[in-house]
């Protein structure tokens, strides 16, 4: 364990007042619940664990929650610190874990607005922590003495994309088939403003852009829309002793071709569906941690370096009906693919090397691991989450242009930096002023790509 025995409890669990009546969850807000402190048993730095808990989320039967990260701020520690680990789950009003068969955690991800996933050429998923159904049993714990550095944290530096589905009283041939169709984003009326037959299996049929809380999977005739309160809570393990922690970068490879999701079709003749994507490494790197993310039906996901298999991340499936953490027929855990420790050295990767990510799903109609097996799986994912040594931990908040250009960009276009098209249009309208400040066209394009300045009033020099 990274954290020693808890020495001090600083606060007791608190919750915002739950909603009442027939309200449905729309916005999600979090509050501090608990903080504990300890000392690392061998390396001597102070370790802090803080748990944040949402207000009550009243979910009607079949309801889908899909939040906009820009409107869903995630409280995090303040100041400068290094994140050592992260975990989260859905709980009920008694703080008991909620089974995936009741509230399915499709994904919930924490996004740092200064972070960029450079492994997929700036494309693909941009999250730093989180992920899906396995997150309860698959916490992130970086190798000891290493962590994700944050400098002069903004109040709203983090946002959450939360995707939950309340799979009770669903309409379908069986409860298991109904849950599958709900969780895998099959088309049905009422599942989203853009959910059409053509969008079957996409986020459009899983509540995307339906932030009003009224999107839902079909329920049995006569089902009463009486909400049940649930809570999302997450725990951050961190330290303020930055000098004791080697800084890490976070990146996610996905297959096929950096896609967020894809579908696999039933094939009883060749029941293993394989997706493999090759990436050319653009700079030397030293990887210390990797773990895969798959959906129900996943067999494994592997990483190869120059066609040599480095590691494989395997799923575990639950075997007990309705037991939180061991839900029968659900993917409940992913094994680490790679974790540096005393016996496993870091993996050195050179510029020009080839990294392959290979994800495998079982598409036969006789899968004994899952509750309902017809072979086809929609909206599946094959991600490899990695952490690697970072030479410049402040690079995410370092302006990609000169200080004078950066100051003028913030003055004229600061509110749209990170929104490429809008920022480019703004920069064009102020081209003369930006040019006089030393900006180049190439620099402006790079400066518009992602956000790199702070909102907390600190001068540019404090983070350049």
C-alpha cells in the first residue's frame, strides 16, 4: 500500500441535502467529505487522502446521466501538489457501494483543462483519471515516489464527464438483454435528442448532449417514475512535497486508430474480434505504469514495443448476482498491464520506435462470462492508459509562444484559447496587434490549440 496507516481524520462525512419529489439529476456538484493524513512508510513524504462526494443524484428508472465537463467542476486540492492515486465509485444514501446491475458506470472521467493526450497526436480521450465499470476495483496507484504534478491549481481546473445509467425496471426480452441494450447505447426513442437508428451504438443514443436529465432507456409499461438517490464519490491521494515526487505525464492510446469507441459484431465462426493499431513514438519516453480499459465482452488488451509484447491487461468478470464489486455477468476489474517496482524496471522507449495496442473482444453468442450473450457489442472501447516520466512537469501551463505574444493572446483572445476555430478567428481579427507583440502564425495556431494559462490571477511569470 502506498499510504501508511491513517494517522489523523480531519473531517467527518458530510453530504448536501438530497433532492425530494420527482426531480431528476441534471447538474452534478461535489463537496468535501473526508481528509486523512499519513507519512509514507519508507520515503518519508506526507501523504494526504481527500474524498469528495456529490450531492444526491435522484435517478428515475431507466434514466441516463451524461454530464458536460465544462459545466461539472470537480473539486480538487488547492495550491501545488502531486497526485499519487485516484479512485471512485457510486454509493447509496448509506454510503454502500451500488451494484453495476442497478447503476451502470459506463464511464466517469476527470479532465484537467491544461492536459493534452499527446500519445494519440492530440486526438482520442483527454482524461487524466477515472474510466468505467471497473473503476471501483481498479484504482490508479502510481509507482512509489512518482505522481502527476499540479502547479498553482485553478479553482475550476478540473471537470467531469459522468455517464451513468439506472438500469432498473427496463423493458426488454429479459432484464439482462434490456440492460445490455441500455448500457451499449442501442437505439431507442427517448435516449437523446440526436438518437436515431443511424446513430445506433453511439453516444448520441446514450444521453450525449441530453443535460436536462430527461433522457432514459425504455422502461416496462406502468413503471412509476420515482427517483432513488445515489452519490458519486472519488478519493484523491496526493502530497504537497513536490521535491520528493518524480513528475509523470499521462497519455492514453486507443484502438482502432485513436477512436473513442467502436462496435464488434457477432461471429460464431471466428469468435475473437481483434483491433490493433500502430503508433510511431515521437520522442524518447520512460513508461512506469499502464492499465487497460475494456467493456463487457473484452478478452484482453496488450501493448507491444517494436512487435515484442510488453504486457497484457486482463478483465475479471463478476460471479455473484447483485453483489457490488462482484456483479454477475459484468466486467468488474482490469489488471495492471505494467507497474514499475523494485523488480520491474521502467520501460525505455526511443523516438522512432513502434508501439502497438491490441484489443480483443469475444463475439461468439456463447460467452459464459456475461449475463446476456448474443455476440454483438456496441459502443465498446479498447484503451491503454499510461504514465511516463516527464522532463518538464510545468509544460501543460507553459505558454507555447513568447511572453509578449502570450500576454497579447490572453488580452485579446483569452476566453477562446483552447477552442481552435474560435481562437483562430479571434487571432485573425487582431493579427496586426499580435504581430506587433512578436506572434507568428505558427505560434498562434499552437497557442490556440489548448488552454495553457491560469484563471486564478497569478502572473504569467509564476507558471512560465
